[in-house]
C-alpha cells in the first residue's frame, strides 16, 4: 500500500483501502479493538464506504490530525457519517472553528482553570459522599445510576451555580439525548428528544433570564454577560453552549468511572495498588483514562488538501479519529489492552483530545475522578461484582458500560 | 536556579493540558487560561528528568533550549 500514492485519485484510494467500519458495533469491545489493531498493522487508514469516512487507527496519525485543527482541518461536522444530529447548526463550541472558537475558549478556559476547580473540590467531595451515603448500608451499588451518572451532573450544577435539586430532571433529559427511548421505536425516540430539547431549553432560558435580572458571582453570570466584539451571546447560543457543556461532562466522566469500577471489581489488587502511596493515584488515573477512553472525534479537511498518513486528501473528506485506537497503539503502549499502573513515563494518552478542541473540562474531570476514587476507596475498601451480574458494554459515539453491580461489606 | 532545565513552551501549540505544571510544579505554573508558563523563579530543585517533562506534554509544546540556541523538541508532527 505504499508506492505512488500521490499519483492515485481519491476514488482509487477509497477503493483500494475500502474496509467498512461499524460506528455502532455489535459484539464485544475487545473484538473491535482487535479489528482496529488489525487495521493499524495492515493499513492504518482505511475508507469506510458505509458512512463515507476515513478511519485513522495509529497514535501518530490521530494526534497529527487533531493537532491540525484550524490548520487544515475543522471539527464541523463532528460525526463520522457527517449527518448533523440536532438540526443544521454547529454545536458550540465543539463544532466551531477559527476565531469564534478562540473567543469561546478565551471565555471558558479561565472559568474552568485549575484554580477555579480547586475552589470547588470540597463541594465535589461532598457530592461523592452524599451519593455513597445513599447505598453504603445496603452492601450493594448499581454503579451507573447510583454513582457514576449522577455524580458529574450534580458537579456541573455546582460549577454553574444552578439549583442542585434539578439534578434528576437534568439527568432525564441527558439520558434521552444520549440513549433515546430504550426499546422504543425511532419515532418514539425522536419525539422524546424533541420534548427533552424543548424542556431543557426552557429551563436554561429561565436561568439566563434570572442572571440577566439578578447577576451573581457565578460562572453562569460571567458567560451570560460576555460580549464578543460588542455583541452579547444570543439566548439560543447560550442555551446550546450550556447543553453541550453539561452533556460533554456527563457521559464521559460516567464512562470512565463505570468502566474502571467494572475492571477493578475483578482486579482488587489494582484497587489496592492505586492507593499504595500518595503518589500512586495520579498515574493510575491517567492509565485508567488511557484504557477507558470514551470519546471519538471526527475531523474534516478544510483546505484544498491536507495530508492524512501517506495520502493527500481533498477538502470535505472526513476522518474519524477514535481516541481509544490511538491510546492502544502498541508503538507507544506495550500490551495496550492491559491496565498497567507501572508504565514508566508513558506517552501521554489522547483521551481529552488534542489541539484547539482539547477538552475544556480537563481539570474538572481529573478532579472529579480523583475525588470519586478517593472517597469510593475510603468507604468501600473491597468490592466484587454481584454474583451472576455482568457489566454490559455500550458502543456508540461514546463508549461505556452499564449494569456494573458491585457488592461489599456494608459499613458507614 | 541554574540547575533548572531551560524549558520553553511554544505558545502556538500549548493548549493547556496542564501536564507540565502537574508533573513539575517547580518549573511550570498555569496562567489564568490553564496554559503552562515556565516559572521565572523557582522555589525548589528540579524533581524530574527534563526529557520526561518534555515527553509528557501531549502537544509536544515543551522545548529544551540548548546552549547553542537550538531547541530539542518533542515529535511535533
Ligand atoms: C473523563 C472525562 C472527559 C473526557 C474523556 C472528555 C473528553 C473530551 C474530548 C475528547 C473532547 C474533544 C472532542 C473533539 O476533539 O472533537 C472534549 C471536549 C469538550 N469537553 Fe470534555 N471530556 C471529559 C469531561 C468533561 C467535563 C467534566 C466537562 C465539563 C465542562 C467537559 C466539557 C467539554 C467541552 C465544553 C468540550 C468542547 C471543547 C471545544 O470544542 O473547544 N468535558 N472532551
Ligand atoms: S503540558 Fe503542554 S499543552 Fe499542557 S499546559 Fe503544559 S505545555 Fe501546555
């Protein structure tokens, strides 16, 4: 697959490198990882006619593409089949590029800086403990609904200064956005999504109106009062931004906690290892982030051409960049499918993406994970999967697991 | 102070992952955006091999300035 690539037309390359990829795969995660590994070895960038996108699988190709956002690539539409999920509008800020995106990042980065997040760490710890209080006496926990899912949602409300009582309502909308109506028809899911979208927008609009009338010392007020080039952010853009910030932080944190707890239930020696010394936790979380890697961005060639691996692709071509493929490239991670807390000065994982769209919630996410594991370990030093219960793998545009039911000695 | 590695951050590529100031707080600090800044005053000896710090930046944005003025850099591709 090497000689004279430059002489070949894109259509020729698409034919030669045709190998369909299922974005919503059946089977197990390991089967998909094996497929990705096989591609990486044989032909690291393949074309999936199904969905019409290129699939990158190596660390070097994926990191190179993501770093070139605004330098040859843009993120809109950030979905491999190119179909825009919620209407035609680009999602703010994840599908914005260029100067407007920079303006949003200049607004958001300071609001989610390490110092701002450190200031709410105690609140995050209290949220973790409240959730643990809810099940600790029963000796069992259904990890996703009782901890991993509500935890980031409540933290988001804390961060934004929104009423904590609204967590349940918010979680319901997010479930519908992300998962639709389980077992329902497509039509039922569509209707439910429209309803959830209307309700969440109305809810956010009320908050925006309130902050305009009664400004407070919170992040929401700062964002509502922001002007770009003398213009305030429109109500509809504010609503989009808040919904995206909420969604981006929920599914991902949830997935990392749920996958980690499922793994740790069966590897209790690792649970101990994470807390062996004060310095053990941080690198262990980085390794769990590498291994769980839930997000899968797509980039689009935005200039006349851009280099993708050994090819030159024209404007409009989409490249799907599953971050978990980069994170399991054996070039940088020996035994990539294994969780190893003792990797020595490992290559940085790309779980939070790279380049201009690098996760704006990275400091919040790392703090949430640190606090969650610390409090779970303090209060549940040993646990196992409930007998007969097996975690269920969920593979869509975010990878996750649910049905993580653990059992432990009930305590206080 | 002189035993500190001569780090330099390429601002064009730093997007604020924060690995540098997490790993080597004696050499780096965050600015208000969370982007890394090389500290101009150090309150302790360097604790990490410079190469380890350079490799820890996901964007390969950290360079080591060598005496001749050349920079050794992570593999920015
Ligand atoms: C472990 C948890 C998390 C993971 C793995 C994660 C992952 C990611 C990834 C991969 C991207 C970039 C996608 C792309 O390049 O197209 C991203 C962007 C983003 N994330 Fe996170 N995220 C996490 C937690 C959070 C949290 C807690 C927040 C809360 C505010 C958040 C808010 C955002 C936002 C607003 C963006 C868009 C940034 C932009 O487009 O400039 N994330 N995240
Ligand atoms: S690790 Fe790299 S990208 Fe992150 S703040 Fe430091 S220099 Fe910037």
